[in-house]
C-alpha cells in the first residue's frame, strides 16, 4: 500500500491497527497530504458501505446533575456555577413526541450521571417512548448492569458511553476515582446485552499523544463498536482544564476517517463539538467518513444549562429550527436524510441470525 491508502484494499483498517509506524505518522500530522488522502478514502468507503444517506438522532439532554467530577466537563459536580435542572418523565416524553412529529426515528436520552432517576423510572420512560415507534438510545453513564438489562428489556436498542481515552493513567487523572478497566468492562456488558454500543473519545485532551489516539482506535476496533463518537476536547473555563488548548478540526476529522476504515459499517456521528469549534465542522466530518448527526431536541429553556463546553451551538434555536437547519446542511453536501431507523447492519444481521 506504500504511503497510499487504497480503499479497494480490504486491509486498510487492519494496517492502521497493526502498523504502528504508519498509524503514528498519520495521526501526528493530520494536515499532511497523506492524511488528506486517508480522509478522502474514508469518505469513499463510507459511501460504499453505509451509503450516502445520513441518520438523524434527536438529542434530549434531560438532566445536568452529575455525581462525577471529570476534569474536562462543565457539568462536573464541583462546578458550582451551573444552574442544575432535571426534566420530569412527562417533559422527556413530550420532547420525544416532538421529535417523532419532526420526523426523527431515534431519540437519544442523555444526562450527567444522575442517580435521581432510578432504573425503574428510566425503564418506564423508555417504554412510553417506544409506544411512539421511536428507537431509543441511552447515554446516562455508568450504572449497575441490572439497570442496563432492565432498560434493554424495556426496549432501548442503543447505548452511548465513550471510553474517552484509552490511556489508563490519563483516564484516571481525568476521571477522579474511576478506571478505564471498569468503563470497558461495562461497555462489554452492554454488548452482551445486545445493545448497539457506542464508544468514542475526545481528541486534543491534555496529556494525550499520537500513540494514545492510536490506542483509542484499536480499542474501538477491539470492541467492534457499532457506533463511535469522536469530538475535539473544548476547554471549559469553569473546569481545571479551562486554560488548556483544545482539539482541532483536522485532527478530529482524521480520527473519524481512520475509524471508518477500521469499522466500515459503524455509525459515526459528525459531533456537535465539531460544529461548535467550526461553523462547518459537522460538514467536514460528514466528508471524512461520518454518517450520523445528532440535532438538539432539548426544550430551549434548558439548553444553555447543559454546557459541557463553551460556545455550544444551537442554544437559541427551537427543535424545529435545528431539524430544518440540519436538513439544509445535509442537502448542501449532495446527501440525503435517511428514512429508515438507521441500525448498525452487523447488529441487525446478528439479530436475524444471518
Ligand atoms: N454523563 C454521560 C457520560 O459521561 O458518558 C453522558 C453525558 S457526557 C456530557 C457526553 C460526552 O460529552 C462525554 O462522553 C464527553 O466525551 C463529552 N464532553 C464532556 N466535556 C467535554 C468537553 N469539555 N469538550 C468536548 N467534549 C466533552
Ligand atoms: Fe458527568 Fe458525563 Fe460530564 Fe463526566 S462527562 S462530568 S460523567 S456529564
Ligand atoms: Fe441547530 Fe443548525 S442544527 S441551528
């Protein structure tokens, strides 16, 4: 393959995983000609494997309370400047109904790690949303496996929980009192429960190296993640990392591209964080291998309080405005909004026994 990444060679992803020197050379210089070729190759592979339509997931950020203290996140429990809110089950279901009316096929229920919502409460919310004919993705952090099992039985099909960084020491520094081993063990349990599992990581974290990012890719590959979310770290002034530099568009897009080559069938979002550091950041990711966008469905009054990082987009828009905006952006790329539920095809194949 030399310096070129030819997607007709089925082993492009394998080479990234196995050829350390090749991978690190690419990751270390995301603006090189070689890196640009990789991005183009990944876009081509994306078109061949998952097609040109883009899946929308309506994001409902239902609580900004969090028991954790992740060093990078604006919702960390020691940030006393956040005005905290919790949506009631009725409000969450109403937001999902709004999503269904706007044509979303999936809603993503996301929150800080908030024990105020019991396993049963979340299960009941999932059951109510399933009655609307929607796919339910959960992203509420680390819980006991029994909760994950309960929610899967209630009808939730997908779970998003990024591993954040595959460097165990960096993980411990960024997440006081927590371990990468436990995070990965929970991701494996979610897989065993037959969720479509989303992992992912931030790029540009203080202390992260090209090698760490290579391990991030390898871990996503090892887990055979059905979804992989990759976004730039954006420093939040009210956190201990507030004065650090953030991740770049080029680096995040390259990691999206490499992920596509490693996991050709994956659902890969063009993240809101990318759209927040660059007005056309999501479009750039959609041209680098991504095939999902997660517009905001959170009621407008709560949006400014879910400030995981500053300058987050879509704070002043109604859900309907985001829905229209994202359609225009997708169409500007010559792509279309998908009409199907947008499941990972490998997961679907496993379920039908094929
Ligand atoms: N609490 C759940 C969890 O941690 O998995 C879900 C919500 S959490 C806010 C969602 C994601 O936000 C995290 O996985 C993390 O990667 C991302 N995030 C948090 N702070 C960020 C920052 N400063 N810059 C970019 N992404 C950030
Ligand atoms: Fe809480 Fe998630 Fe933010 Fe960590 S990243 S502080 S778990 S909301
Ligand atoms: Fe929210 Fe564009 S997606 S305003």
